[in-house]
C-alpha cells in the first residue's frame, strides 16, 4: 500500500452518491491491489457543518469543508468528486477545471445541454482528467454485454429497448425539494426522470449500440402540485414524472425507451434488450448478476435464452471478487469505476465515459425534452 | 347433443386460422355441455379444390365449395367464418351480411379503416350477429386481468405497455406473397406487423384500459426487397417489419407499444403490463397460464410480484378443463370464443369484440400508420 | 376419415381420467391425419346409470354399460380402456386379456406388485396389445429430454432428482373415500402419493435414466383420521400423504425423489432434473412447454441454463399443432399417447410403456413402501 | 471512529475465507456506525511468510505471524479468527480458549463430532465469546425467512428441503490436496460435501425449523482416485463427492437434503424451501436478494408465489445499505456477522450460531456420515 501513489480526493456532497463513491474509494485497493494509485479521502465538503462532520467521521475523511470554493482552492487535493445536486455541477466543474483538478462528476453531467457544453469546454481547455459516474456500464453483466456485442456475435442490430421503472413518487403526499428530495425540484434537478433515470438508459445504449440520430418523445407529470419542503407551500411540479421516446440509431436500428417513477411494483428496474440478426441480449438491474443471451447458432432443438450467472473469473471484473456462483451487488459498480479511473492515470487513456462522451447523452436528453414539448421529432 | 340447436358453419379459408377455428367448433360441446347451440361443420370453402377437399376430409366438414359467393348463397349455412387473407374480409363480410348470415371474422377486421367502416355499416344495416377473433382476450389469465382491473384494485392507471415480438422474417431469403406468406404482401395483408401483431396488442389494451386518444408512431422495413412467390421476381417489400408507438389513453395513462418480426429469440412473445396506483399486472403469451400481479396493499416486508398459475376452477374458463396446476394452451382461446359466441345466441347479447368494437382497433392502426408516415402525432 | 380402420373403444370409468382419455380419442384424427386407424367411441361403462349416460351424451359414446363384464363380453369392442379406481385394474385387465381385448390401463398399473405381476402374466399369455397411461412421457419437452439424453450429450450421469408436489389435502376437513376422493382410501388406491404421484416420477426416471437398483424411503401420514364419505364415520387414514426416497440407479447415478400432497403453494408441480458430466436438463409440469438445458460445451463467458420453449416443428409432436411460440397443454399428452398407440397398431411395435415396462415402476413403488415400513434399504 | 472500543483481530489463514472475513472487518464501521466496537486488523498468520506478508500488505494488517501459537500468545490480540483448514480448527480453538481469546471460527466447526465436543468444552470452560461463520443466516432474505417463520405465519410445518449443488470437481484431472484444494483431502477437510456444503444447509434448517431427530443418508465418491498435489501421486479419494439424506425434524416435518459437487450447471446453488400449513417460503443463493413466498390467505384468484426483492429499509439489514431495488451480494453476509458479533459485545448476548449451536449441526453431519456408512437410520 505504502508505495502506491496517492490520489487525494475532495468530495463535494455527502448524500446517497457521496456514500457510494466513498465506498468505491475505500475498497478499491483491497480488491485491485495491482493498481499503482490509491485514493486518499482528503476532504469532504457540504454546506451543513454538522452533517459533513458526521459523514467525515463515519467514512474516515481527513478534513471537512463547508464551502466548495475553499475545497477547490486547496493544494492537497488532486481530484474533485461532484456529488452535489445537478444545479451545482456546472459551476463546480468549471471552477475545478480552472484550478487544474481532475474531476469525477456524478451523472447527469448537467441540467441542460448548454451547461454541459460549458463544462466540456472547460475540461478540454484545462486538459484535466475526467469521468462521469454512469456506473451501470460497470456491472459485470453489462460489461460482458458490451464485450459480446463488440465481438460481432449479434450481427446487424434491429432493435434496442430499455426502461427504468420506479414507483416511489406515486403518493401525492410526498413533498418536493430539499435535502433528500431535490430530484423532484426542477431548479435543482433540471428535469425529472429524464436526467435521473433515462440518462442511464441512454448512456448504456450509446455505449452498446452507437449514436442516436433522432427522437420522438412524450413526457407526463401525473401529480401537478406537491408541497415544497423548503417553502412549506403547495407548488407546481415542473419535473417530468415519466418520459418515453422512440428513436433511430445511426446503425439503422430502432430504439424504444421509457422511464417513470409511477410503475407500481418496480423499485429500480433498469432493463435493456438488444436484438441482432444472429443473437440477442437482455439484462435487468433487479437481478444484476444475470445476463440473458440468445444465440440463434445453437442447435435448433435446444435453442433458448440462456441465463448467465456472471460470476466467473473469466467474466469482466469477477476475478477480483469471490468464486463462481457468489454474487456481487450494486455498490461494486462504483469500485470498478474507481479502479478504471486509477488505471487510466497509469495508462494515460481516458476513463469512459468522459465529459465529452457524457455530452452525447446530454444531447439526447435535451432532444427528448424538446421533442416532448413540441410534439415533434428532433434530430440529435 | 341431439336436442341442441345447430349452428351451421360455412368456413372460408383453410389455412392456419381455418384450423384453429375448426378445432374450436369441434371441441366446444365436449367442454361446454350446458350450451343450447352446437356448431355443425357444414361447409368449407377455398379456391383450390384438392386442398379444400383434403381439409374437409381431415376435419370432417360435410361439403366443400371453391367459390365463396356460392357458399354465402347456400341456405343451409347460418354463419360465415372468414379466415381468408385480409384483402378479402370486406367483400365477403359485406356480401354475407347482405345474405343475412352471422359473421365471425378473423382479425384484423380489414386492411384499412375505410374498408372496416363499410363492413360495420353493412353489419349494422343487416342486423346480423357478429364477432371478430381477437382470441387473446380469452386466455384465462388475460380474462382474469380484465376482471381484476374492472374490480378497481389497480386504482388510477399510469402506464400501459405491450409488445409483440417475433423473429421469423429475419432471413433475407424468405420470399413474400403466396399461400403461407401472404402476410408479407402489402396487397393481401394491408400492412405488416401493424395489422398482424400490433392489432392484438391494441385490442387487448382498449379492452383493459379504455380508448386511445392520440398516437405518435414509427415504422420500419428492414429488408427492402424480397422475391415474390407468385411472380418469382424480386419486388419491393411494402409492409412494415416493425411498428412502435406511444400514446395517451383517454384515462390519462401513457401507452407504449412495439411489434416486430426482427426480435431474435422471440417466437411469438406477446406481453402486456399495466401499472396502477395500487397494483400492477403483467402477462406474456409464451407462458400464457401465468399472470403476474403486484399488490401494494400486501405487508411491506413480504411484498412482491406474484406468479399466479391460472388453472383453478374459480378462475375464468378453468372450471371447464382439468384440475389446478394442469395447463391449457393457445388453441383453447378459440374454444372459449366459440363458447361465448354460442352463449350470445342464447342471451341475445353481443359477443365481444364485435365489428363495432374492432373498428376502434382499426382506427388506432390507421392512425399509427399515418403517424409513422407523416412523422407527427395523430388523434384517434 | 372413412377409409381408416376403426379401433372400437370400450371405456371403463367416467371420472377425471375418463375425460382425458376420451378427449385423446376424439382429437387424434384431426391432428394426426396420417394414421390408418381411428378410435370410435363405442361404449362407456360405469356403475351409475344416470352418470354414465350423461357422460356418453356429453362426449358422444354410442352406448353405455353398467357392468364391465358385459362390456368386455361385447364383440364390437376392440380395446378396453381402464379408468376405474386402482382396486379394479387387475380384475378388469385379466378378464379383458382373457377376452382377447387390447388394453389401455390408467396408471399405476395396480395397487401392489402381486396384482401387477398377475396382470402382466395375463397380458403376455393373451398376447394382446397394451399400454399404460404414464402420460407425462409425451409432454413434448419431456420427449425432447429423452431424445437429448439418448444422443449421449449428457455423458456419464451423476444425479437424478424428481418431485411431485401438491397441496390439496392439507385441510383436515377433507373427507376420504367415495367418488372423487377414492385416491385417499387405501382399499381403492392401494397407496397414497406413492402410486398416484411418485409412480409418474419413477416411470419417467427409468425411461430417461435406466433401472433403479435399491432404495431407502420414508413415508408419512400427516392427518391420521378423516371422515369416510361412504361410511360417514371418522376412520383411520392409511394412505401415505408424503413419500421420499433416495436410490442408486444401475448406471451409478444417485436418485432423489419426493412426493407429497402437503406442499403449500404447489398445485401439481412435477419436476425432474438430470445432471450429466457434460450437460444437464430440468423440467417442470407447471410450465410444461419449457425445457431447461445447460451445456458445458458452450463458450464459458456465455454459458448458462437455456430456457427452451418447446413449440417448434422440429421438436417432438409439435409439427402436429400450431406455430412456434404457441403453447399446448396437459391434455395433449393423452392425444399423443393415443396417436402412438394407433401407430403401434400399424407397425406392430409395442406402445411404451407396456404393462411389462410399467411393472418396473411397480417394483420400485413396492420396494419404496417396504423400505419405509422397515426403515431399511431394499433392493429392486 | 476514534472513540470506539477496539476489537483487535488475529486472523489465522489467508485463503478465500481470510479474504471474506477481513472484508467484513474493514467495512463494518462504514455501514454500522452506531456500533461502539470497531475491529482492528492487528495480525494475520499463515505458514508461508511471503504469502502472509502479501496478504497483510494488501488488506492492511498491522503485523504478520507464521506460527499460530505465537499469535495466540500475543497480548495485543482480543479475538482469534480461524480460517485455517478444518483439521486445524480444534487445536487452535482449544488453545485460543485457554489463552482467553474470543474465537470466531469458520464452519464447519470441526472435522468430527469428537473434535467439536472438545472445542465446545474448551470454550465453555474458558467462558470466551464465540461464534461460527455460518454466514448464510445473514443473507437479508434468509433472515427475513426466519422472521416470517417465527411470526407463526406458516402454521404447522410439513416439509423442509434444501440442497447445495456445485459442479467444480467433475473433471477427473483436478488434483486433490494442497493449498487451494485441501477441501478434497480427507485429512484436511474431514469430509467432502457433508462438512463443506451440507453443513450450511443443516445449520439454516435447524435455525429455521428446529432440531433434527433422525436421518437416513447415502454418500458417493464418483471419482475414486485423484493425483495428490502434495505427493504428486494418484491417491484414493476418501471424501464424499455427494451426500443425500432424509430425516424427521422434532416438529414432525420431513426433511430432504442433498449436496454434491457433480451437478453440472450449478456453480453454488444453495436452495431451501419450507412448506407450512398456511404458507411456504423458498430461497436460492444464486439470486440471493430474492425470497419466494406463498401465502394461502391471499384471495384465491390472485394467489401465487411472490418474488420479494429483499432490498427495502424495513427488511433485515437493508437500512444499512442502499435504496430499494439495489442489490447487495455474498460478501455482505460476513459484514453482517461482524456487526452482530460486535453488537453482542455490547449487549452481552451470544452471537448465533455459537460453538454450542454449531455442535448441533456437527451432530447431524456425524449421523449422516454414519448412516451412509451403515446403510441404516441414525438418531441424532
């Protein structure tokens, strides 16, 4: 451990994502001992002094800050990890880039395409290392899907479909805004399920199936008013509760996407399926260790969807963990992203998805929202 | 048996649907002995004399015809069952109605909305009994879904999604047109998957979730030219290979529909899911005896999707068959529709879906095709 | 139809099995038109005159009898189908054989091994065609399993496990004996789940994996007394409610079997799994169209259990029914057995399982019951 | 962190289990911040100096030892964690107890019942805190099963069945003995699958369903000779490759157990099912976040097995991790056991299973092996 190079982390935000990222930093060296870099939990920053101190105590950060500008100005910090609400991503990232810090930014990159473009410009100008936490790329089963697709086994692609279904906002009594509920506040979040859920589907889709050419979308806000936690008043809900779209991919395949927080019975069901000429693949987050695979080349009498339990040492990332048959979970995706980021420091290669790559997802999200608003197709 | 009233059937067409309907007629009295009507296989009609005679011999039709106009003119026929290709539905139905025959018409009702309107007008003018074979309504699990939804258990509906996925036309070597492949010929079929597959999804959706208000669709023809079986030449493929749309239902819920014959790995996967405020339901044709049901009212620690094996005597139609746990299959849906049609003769009630009801599905199909062509939303 | 040879059926018993067999006879010519024999429903026999007449009327039997000896004496009957309770199998079969009738006997062959031996002797002496209705061999997925195993794909076999789980006798208020409940009466049934359920598991096991060498078993009767329907009194329950055993097969593999009517949540869950050196197979009756198959020869990164939807034309029996993806059900197994019996009349080959083959299952059942009673291993 | 009481760990063995336990120690304070104790990785011990040093470097142990007696003698160690092969458990545990150390012992407790009794005696005499790592009790879904059963929802229990199926020793080329393969060596392991796999099934069974009264078992060694890694020679294989048994539980229910390393297609499939009068539960390790639950009290038309995704905050341990729908994995069971052990230091309650409780499992294992050897029932 001691002869590894330190990567001194400054984390901004100590909510749910602050926990997942921190856990990633803390575990990576145990499971990826060959890496020459190791993260050090230098500082965590959040406006609420008590809360940030408690977080630092629990997780072992060496120091705390309550002003992110101070954090960025510190010269004992190598990398800024942005886990603050979406409305702060752009300002922080641009400042951090200007200060020459590496940046690991929680998804979605920004609230709007305009913000995202400014961020990418800032990163590129500064030439700093960067990545965006579209963590689901690094579920071993999803990485395996990428590997299978890239091998050409699927042949020409005809269809891609994905959805992200939740049900946690069905109650009209749930307020909007404030600490745990900023995702329901248009100002903080920028959008509803589009940026929160659909952005994951889009990121994976582009990664697996290439760019999207045009989209036709619809959005809906089922509950029109909710009490706002910060004002204590009933206020109009301006986020989208559900967002659906179909599209053409550049490779000629058709896409179908749906996200909602009103699908009773689904806690966090992110699924995708891709159908090629020769083979098909599907996956869902609720059973994340499994990949379903259909290969038309199998003998016809014994042809069927295979349920692959992706826990073997020759499958992505799994030689780092346990033995065949023993599952890993959600949090491991962040460990993998940290590992790949550290590796990218060694190799000089980018750590996907970079800000530049995440911008593609942002463009699709923007087009989706505009398409829904105008009830018309939008080109990307 | 002998004191039942005969319903003398004249079947037009002896392809795949001719078999399923005939089996329905032959089985119904064994399993629904309480009915006062019984079907009699009076005549079957098809242009090819040898083929129709062989069909009659195999299935036990008393006579054959090669001209459907002759069949309709016979006074020993009570009901005309139309299993001919889609391009013949309108002409036959209008003539049969004029001749005062009851009509059982295979779906889709017609190739176009215009044809369908003429058919409905003819039926209404003649006042003859009629039904359209949207058979999937009568899978016991689907009928049970209807019963649960009508009981109000789901509460306000937010989402409905359905797809019908097949993979049998992926090979570019498959020809179009002619006997077994008329579904790939625009002139015979009127459309591709829209009328063949999506129409099923739409019929069920309207039945379960009410009318559709507007649609935004896309279609695709992946393979542009195929050899035509009748001409022996490569000809342009004009049907849609895939059709997707999203929509608003009149009840405010959002719909998402997809059908294709290019989804490798799916033979005939018709699925639907409906998400309500309090409960959700899903079903798929590949495992048609099962209904998935999620009830948010269950105790939270033991809440989950239930897999209901719909084979008990208190579930729809199942008191007619075997004992709990023992499955029925695809063909039983036709037996059920025959039983319900015979029952409707006793009660004087209509047998859903009637031509009038099937017209609603036709309107949506028409709007879907127009929306795809114009790349714009269409009201129903 | 008219130039087929008639096989004139005399059915004894008109309960649940009377219905399934009759349906088999009535449907076979529709779906297996190439057969040169066709069943004719000549007579049905049962002690209750009204009941048997109603059955005949519903299903179309030409005549009725109330004395099975009279039926057997009729010279217009070619084959006797025994659907009476188990305690009548031996007497009827022996008499029918003596009368030179073909015999189709519902399983289990007999109540005891002694009875079964007498039956086999009688059959062999008479030289009459015979078969026993172990219908699950003819689920297409199960027949496919046989085909795969016989191809050698599994290699050396290590394990075979099967169970048949039901839950319909859990209530202590359920009476025993009499018409619908003779299976709970030791005199009528001979045993409880051993002959009723486990016999199916054993028949399939021997067919797929060869003979059983020795067994160690246990049985249990959970509810000790039940009201008897015929006497109206509480009487001791003497059947086995549950029966479990492990065994060696002759091929060196280990077997594990379980049957019960006290497995809450299972209506009629018959499952088996066979593990070989190179591949494994599993199946369950609740989803009878599916066969699960694991092939270790698949590329390691995409290796997994395949869920085969056994509905394609190149899979056993399925070219007779519908199109890929469309399910058949429980009743079809009887149609298949009738078809194979008729075919065996053409070819002169036996129709498995014959009485001789069913005797093997009877031997295992006997050993199982003796092993449980003596708490010791028993050789077959 | 700093005001917590240290629990100074001395780990013996740095193989697979060394990793899982260490990870448990390292993560517990992050996720269970309320605990007043915190583990400190004081020392790790293994005979191979280089290997143990590498392990210490990777995982952050403060020091290393190569002689476990030296480790036990150190007064800066509070607790000894035994991850050495089974043949060392007894000697180490007895010495550690004598030295007054707390003991956390990997399962199975010992190779034989005699060894286990000596260990329990030593522990009790010394009065030291102890626990055995039957980690599967602490899969949240399994803990939830315990909670449901204890609530009485299942009513009288009729059946319990469990199996643990693997396929990693099918190749005859796999050697036995030595570092990674000591589980195949009778001297090191004491038994084959009985102690390795079946012991897990038995521990869970006793915990959920109470004590076992008597057993009838069989074992098999499929491959009779394997090259021994330490001698380089072909040697007789003396472990059991497969072990099956049935049994009576003290509560009158019947048990059925199976374990093997020759079930092609199963990596580490540990499943159990329990059937009660009113409800049933089943679980499998390959999809460890799910619990299947059937409640007969559900309305009959919507009754079915529920698939519960055990990831909600009101389900066992899950308020410590992420949000509903997001899975945890295998390794978390060890974190939970560490947490419960630390909690037991606060409360003074034992941390189940204690040595005394694990002795019950050992008794069953011993009876199973004796029953198989003698081909007779054995009382526990």
